[in-house]
């Protein structure tokens, strides 16, 4: 049965305090939960007490210390009901026994490489004890953890450590107390034999915070970057948002079996070790950047998520969209803002636009769900962040900051809604934001068309904008939205011209499109300016402009907005590649792209990281998305390959020269400037070697062998992987040998092979399923090999014989009984199946129907496959 936003009502019972007594055991962990329960003032008087459970077994139950008669309650695995609870406050004690070892779903309390750990968001706490497992029940938690000292010398909980000691028989315990009321999804505990790296941070008001990062023994030397990122995050949040840390301890634990990236449990963040561990020899520049961003993200949740949490799971974007926005701002301040913006928009378009265009489209704030775990999506996270960014453009920097301050002050301690959040900005900006709220309610990517007209005699330049909203699942008619489009009018000299209205008055550099259509006329243009619109990607829309190829080439070289310089090159290349994929190329198209890229290369010294982004061609997925329908992935691949060959030949010397010009001197450092130089050299290497010329591949092979850091080593390997032959196989074998004991690094090796665009790849992937480097039960391994194949290899996943689809369907149904969340995630690789050409479309449908026909699917996979197959 679906859950609906409109059905929200306050709980009948709340819990204000919980004492958890946890006795860790591999297969029989005992949890005694003592809760102070009270009827909710606005709840239904005299209602039965109903607590959530999931796979639980009740061992004992008592109210105010008195065991309950068996007819006074009912306990099933997924529910505890007390028929006639006391009418006033009471103390409920519930004991459950669970098996962490058998918990392969990795939700609730489970074991990862011998370590006990938890994941409770969204609904994992109910797998530990019966509880009102919903985010609007805020309680103060005290957790006593007991374990055999040898198995778990480290015992961690939320909040501050208040007591610890030894017990008879080689056992010990620790008591943690978290003074901040929180919902159950933020509960966490860890027990295990872990190494720790410590540091400290002094907050601006002088609080000393003990920082700890817990990792497997032997990995201590891989934590320095994460620790540094944590301290920078703590400082930045004070400076940028006035948010100060509020406990004496902040711990991070890295585990190797984790369903997602990381989790913001109060004072005890738990991370996928992929986003903690890094050394120059084990992590790429991209890995370093991801660690920085995710450490920051989880830390920033302490305010946006924990101090202010969500009333219900429909409000997920309240914490996730906002926290992504905050982590993007942090990374922008730490690195290059323009380059970060480009990387974020690339990710948004490749994931979120694709989601929005297919059967899984949903609003940033959904109104109905079957399985909440399936709503941790690019739409909720990334589009959720874009909407906040657009709000900032709309109301301006000052009002935005005032709105944030108001939100943080007014709602501290609340379980809030998106309405509460937006109301703060409406108040701070003194304007009605009800139309803006449509960004949260309407799914699909708005399409904005732009037409321009120049009148040389009158000296006017007229811009006509219109918006269009295609139907998406469950939404047919939509209303016009408010779309803030930052823009400039670029003169022949490459400089922005003054923005004057028809009466010659200066106007702002943002056009707010809030009607179906709007026309704006500018004066003072005896010659035609070139319109640069949606600068900085100010609104998350799909743009159709009337810019000519010559205009795009001009903007690529001259636009004062770096994002739009990049966008111009992308548009130029995308237009060409979409045409070529459909069998029509414009003569001179490839040369125009080569000329634009030559210009980028010649000016690369100004910002090498930007040049690297500009030299990166649109991906196959980008091209497919732009095509929209009847996509033949083989044709897309061929078109892209042809362009690469052209560029490899025509830019060869220029590309080769970049290696020397931008070599990074000295030992490896992960800083943004050095990373930018490496990115440029490596993207140039890929284009240069695209010719397949053996002499060039020999140079790549030498770079692989001689690299002194993972970034360059892996980049060279990735180039070699594109070219069949002995060099490739030897390099893959050498990489495997070098990192044979390091599963996390072998994930790169798995993913790279899964992405080889050749007919033999599916067989290679099948063979790798049996490789010791692979383990079906580990989410990182599955994502690397199977996810890498399904989302990173368009031609082979979309094989014309359907074998790629059949393979994914099989892995999904095999994985589902063990780990439904990961299975459901893998299945989303089909999200664009309806945009395929007919043959592949029917094969994809058949594979999805086979999944749908499997008996006993988890709610997670059932939800995805049903939506995937529902008629548009
Ligand atoms: N709150 C976590 C984060 O974004 C992610 C939790 C994901 N949970 C899930 N069930 N998929 O920081
Ligand atoms: Zn988050």
C-alpha cells in the first residue's frame, strides 16, 4: 500500500527518551529498549500504541516495570500493538533479539568484516527494536553497548561517552549519551576491532571537539585527507552559514559493506570506506574530490538534517537538496567555482535529466511512494540542490542568506516541512513564493525556448522566451513555473554590453520567466549582440536557443561566463553528434569543433581544469538524452568515435604538447590546481591516443608504467582499455597484481573492464563474477562490475541481441533476496529504456517483464519494475 503525503497525521504516541541496552553477539544480539512514552497532545485519545518493526522477535515486554499479559498486546515481526496503553506518560521496556550476521540487507544492525555497525535511514531502526520509526518522533538517546572485549575493543555511539569499563569474562561496556533529541533514523552504534586516527577542532565559541576516524587496522595512513576535509568543513560551516558543532566528539567510521555513500548519524557518521580512504597511490584526484565533498555533506547534515530534521519522508529534499547545495558551495570555495559548477551540471544532466525524462520521474518533493528507499534519487538530491540555487538567483544573495538564518533560528529542534523552509525565504525576501513552490511539486525538466531578433535600424535586440512542460508519470497538465535566467549580451569585442531596456534604463542581468511566454527588448544595439543565457546554469532547465554554430563558437571563445563558455562548446559538439548519430552531418561540423578546442588548448594556461572540462566531449548518455527517442547506442558510439578520430588527427601536435606544458612538478599533491593540470594532460592523452596509432599507445603504456600516482596510472590504463591488444591485457594484469590485496582499488579495475565498448565485454564481465576480486555480497563490488557495465557501457549493455539486459535482470533477481536496496538501484539502469530504438526497446521490455514476473520480489524491486513498465 502506498504512502501518501496527504495522509500525514501526527503520531498517537511519542517517545521522549530512550535507553538502549545492547549486548553485541554475532548471531544473537540482545537489545533492551526502555522508552519514556506519552500520548501526543494532538493524537487520537485512547488510541492503541502501534510501534514499527521489521523482522523482529519480541523477547519480553513491560510497562512501568510490570510484564504485560499476553492478551494486552500483539507482536508480529513488523508491528507491536498495545491494545490499551496508559492514558498518560509511561515507561515501556521491550526486548528483542536479532542476528546481525544474517543481515545481508545492510539495514539496521549488521556486520561488516567482523565490525558491528548500523544503518537506520530511512527505516532501519525498526529492524533493531520496536519503535515509532518516523522522523517526527524526537527522543534523547542513551546507549549502553556491551561486548566481548577481544572482538570489539571499540564501542561507539551517538553523542558523548559518559561511562566505560571492564566486566567479568573478558567483556566490557560503554555508555553514550546524546543530549540532542533526534529521530530514530539518526541512531547509530559501532563495535569492532578498529584503528583510530584522532585530531581536534576548536569551534569559534571555544568548544574543544575530539575528532576520530575509525578504520581497519593498517589503513590509518589513508585517513589524513578525510580528517583535513572534516576540519575545513567545520570551519567553513561556521563562516558561511554560522553553524557551529554542538557535541564534544565527532566520530567517523569507515566500513567496507555499505549500501550508499555515507550516513550522518548524530556525532557518529558511518561511511562507505571508498569515501574515506585515500593515498596518492590508491586514490585518483576525483576520489579525493569525492571524499572532500561527502565528508562535508555528512558533516553539514548536523544542522540541515539533524538539528532541523524532516517531518516525514516526503520532505527528504528538505535535508538532502539543501545539504547537497551546501556541500557544492563548500567545494566551490575550496576549489574552482566554475569548474565545480560544470562538474555538478554534468552530473545533474546525466543522472537527473535522464531520470526526469523517463518512467521514474517524480517531483523533488514526491507526494506518494511505495518504498522510500527508492527516493534517494538524483531528483531529490541534485535537482533539490538546483532549486535552492535558483531560489538564490531569484531573491538575491542578501535575502537568501537572511532566509537561511531565519530557517536555522526558527526551526532548530523541529521536524520541518518544505513549506516551512520556503516560508522563511518568502518572509526574508518580502515576496510571495507560491509559484516558485511548483519546483517542488512538478516533475520533469522544464524546456525553455529562446528566440532573438535584432533590429539594426532601431538598435533593439528582442528576446522571446517560452516555457513548456511535458507530461510525466501522474502529471499531465502543469502550470508555468518561475524560471530565473541569468544572462548577458555579448558584443563583438567579447565584452558584455550594458543591459538597457527600451527606455534606456539599466536592468538586472536576470530575466525571470514566470509566464508561458515573455518578450524583453533591449536598446542600444546598433550591431547584433550574442545572447548568453542561463549563465552559471541559473535554472535547471533544458534550453533550446536560436544560437547558430558561429554564435556558439564565438561564445566558446569569448563569453565572460565560464560556465557558458563550456556550455557553448558542449552545445556545438552535441548538435554535431546528435546529427551524426542519426546519419546526418553538416559539412565542416567537426572542423568547427576542432577549431573551438584548439582555442581552448591555446588558452589552457588560464585555467587548466576548465580546459580539461572543455576538452571532454559529451558522453554517449549526453548524446542519447539530447536525441530523446529512437536512440541507437551503437550509432551514438560510432558518431562519437568518428569525431574523436578526427580530433585526434587534427589536434594531434597540440594535444601532445600539453603533456609537457602542464606536467605537474614535484611529488603528488591532491590540491585543485595540481588536479586540474593532471586532468588536462589526461584528457588530452585520451584524445591524442584515440587514433589507436601504435606509437601513441606505446607512450600511454610508458605513462602507465612510470606513473607515481593513481590519477595518472589509472588515466593511462583507461586509455589503454579502449584499444584491444596485448598492451591492454598486460596493463590490466599488472594493475591487478599491484593491488591484489586491495578490494577497494580493484573496484576500479572491475569497472574499467566492464566499460570496454567491445562485443567480448559481457563474457569478460561474466568471467569476472568468478574472480576472487569480486564478491556478490558486497555493494561496492556489485556497483563496480555490474553497475559499471549497465551504466558505463552503453553499447554493450544495449547489445542488439538483448544479452546485456538479460544479464542485468538476472543479477537483479539474484541480488534481490539478499539486498533489495542494491538490487533496486541496479535495476534503475533501465530508466531510459523507452527512448531506445524499437528492437532494443522490446528486448528491454522483455527483460523488465521477466523481472516483474518473479514471485516474491522485494517491495524495493517491485516498486521500480512496476513504475518502469507502467504506460506513460
Ligand atoms: N542520508 C544519507 C546521505 O545522503 C543517505 C542515506 C541513504 N539511505 C537510503 N536508504 N538510501 O547523506
Ligand atoms: Zn545527505
